[in-house]
C-alpha cells in the first residue's frame, strides 16, 4: 500500500514553533531597546550634569532610571510660545590664541509648531553696546568681558553675551551652548566625518597652525568628506574667501547642518559605541545651561525638525542689500554697525526668520507706492545728508529722492512730513522706523514752501539727532579683513 502523506497535519507544530520564535525575537528586541534606551538616558544624564554649568553633580544609574519618565516629557523653554532660540558659541579654548573670543556666534531657532529650523549668524566684528556697562565693543569680546572679574566663571560670560544678543535681535534666548575647537574636532571624528560641498577653490597660506604658527590649507571646489581637523579648517578659514567673515559664516552653517544630519542618522544614533564616544566628547568640551532632562527632550524634538529646508541668514556688509556697513570707530579700528540708524532691520529679520518672504512682500509694497521724497538737511552737517541719500537711493532702492535747500532751517529732531495724508503707509513707516524719524501730518508753512511739486509725497527734514548715527566714516571689506589680520597677529 502506498504511503499517504497528510502535510496539513504538520502545520500546527510549525505554526506553534513560528509563534514562539517570533515571541522570543520580539521580547529580545524589547529588552534590547529598553536596555539601549536606559543606556542612552543614563549617558545623557551623566554627561548633562557635567556640561550644565548650573549643576555639576553626576547622578547614579538608579537616579537616572527614576528620572527617565520625567526627562522624556519635560517642557522646553519657549516651546509653548512656538519658538525656541539657542545661542551657539564657538571658542578656541585652552591653548589657542584668544581662547575666550567667540569665533562663531549663531542663533538656532526652532519653530515648534511647523518644525522649521532657521540659522541666524552674527559676525564677530559687530559693534554692540554691552548691557549694564557704559561702553561698546565688538561682540566677539563680550564673553571674555563677562568672564573678567568673576574668576573665569563661564556662566557670567555666557549670561552677558546672551543679554547682548537678546538686545541686538529682540529675541529671547532660551538656551546656549559653548563649544571649543577641540570638542568640535572630536565630535566630527566620532560621527565618522561630514560631507560638504565647497563653492570655490580654497588656498589659504595663513591659516593658524599649532604652537602659534601658520600652516597652508587647500581644498578644491566640489564635494568632500571631511574629518574633524579639516572640517574645523573649512569652518574657520576666511583669508582666501572673497566674502571674508561673511563667507565663513555660511560655511559654518553648512557644517552644522551636515553634522546634525549625520548625528541623527540611524548609523550613528543606533550605534551605542558611537553614541558613547559622542557624549564623552561633548562632556569634555561643551558648556550649556540645558539640564539633562532638557537635553533628552531636545533629542526628541530635533528628530522631528525639518532639516531639509533650513532658512539660513547671515548678517553681513557684502552688498547693497546687506543690513550692516563697515565703519571706522573713533579712527582706531574697523567694525560693523547697522546700515540704518538703529537695530530695526536686524530685529525685523530675526522676527521673520521663518518667513523671509514676509520681508520681500513688504519691500514690494514700498516699491509699488513709489513715493516721491524731498530731503531737507536741517542738521547743519553735509556728511549726514550724503549718507542718508545713499541709504535711500542705493540700499533701499528709492527712485524719486531729491534734495532741497534748507535755508536757515535748523532742527534738533528728524521729522517725516506726510503730504499725502497717509496714502503711502509702507514708505512712511519705513522712514519712521529705520532712520528713525518722527511722523507729522501737520505741514508747517516753511516746509510747504520747500515742496516745489504737487506730486511730492513726503518731505524728510534731517535733524541733529541723526548726527551720531550717520556721521561715522565708512570703510571697506579690505579694511575689515586687515583689522582681523592685525588682531590675529597680536594673538599669535
């Protein structure tokens, strides 16, 4: 009799075995994930306690485990308001010339409602008023000034530059992080390097080398995979960049984006050895005011952010649309100041950093109004008239600006007289905000006489109050670069 096969009789055994195998595999993955999660959280807490300058006591593993639930749900400052601002500062650190000068100053803004990211770079040569002090200085010295007289307390230095940037941008800085050169190199090496695309050939024979020397740095145009040491050179080099510090700021933003993408890739974030090395590098070389629990929340938030469409903003003085200009301060050194008479444009840009088209729409409305403006210099200083006419004609692109003689008219205050009864509000608001100027709809007889054409929309009377703001002698990119070279040579 032929043997009869009943294959379906074996199915329950196979099915039972498969279910058990899947159960044990699933259980193993859960245990592995929990163990890795505990390790990651412990690492964050232990390193976080080390780098947070407000609390340097490292926790035990059990303390970390008890805090795990709270850590993953802690509220970040600014989250409820829809925007978190983080100030990133790069310093040389011990063994480097000017070790406490901030080589990099960048505000990273996170939109917690749209998951947008914006990078706002502030040049180190920006001339700023120091909060609670009676003097001004370049912004790259503010951290060092804050350290002075405090036994080099990092919190004092950080708090002073945070206040300075807050006043500069009119934005609340929620967190800060200060990273030195050595830490930067270690982080890049730990994640296996980063990818960048250089927009030009780089050949800098004067790049600062070890032991207060110089060494050449070359990099061809195009795609490159950089290790930590080369990435640092790529981020710092400026001598061979036609845009100087402004071009360097753009490269620093590129490096930051590339490093962020690499860190949050599966190959890095799911590799416990690399994660352990990464946090060790951070713990030795970074200072922050973020608590360990907040660092956990930042990691979760960062993975949600849209890093493929980052808005990159660099404050510069490179072209006619730039918001800064180069001036000579007291005939002693060159620095950067707002091109208009106050911080309004800088603050407006910071406010709209997630929607840069809002500024373009406003500019389009001003162009549409095409206002006819007469300038009357009642300050007694011809230099101010020249500076303001250039600002309106060249920088702000007003087409119909003419100059009328002031006669004996002298005014302490600058006033924009609106002859059109509010018919061109965008132009009037810009003059009032940026110059700045008071607004008047009541036209004195002597002002009416200056308006030779019935088509005149506004008469701008320049007063003595703008003298200090517009009386600085302007410089060039070469002046600024030479200033930086002199400072570097002194540090060497």
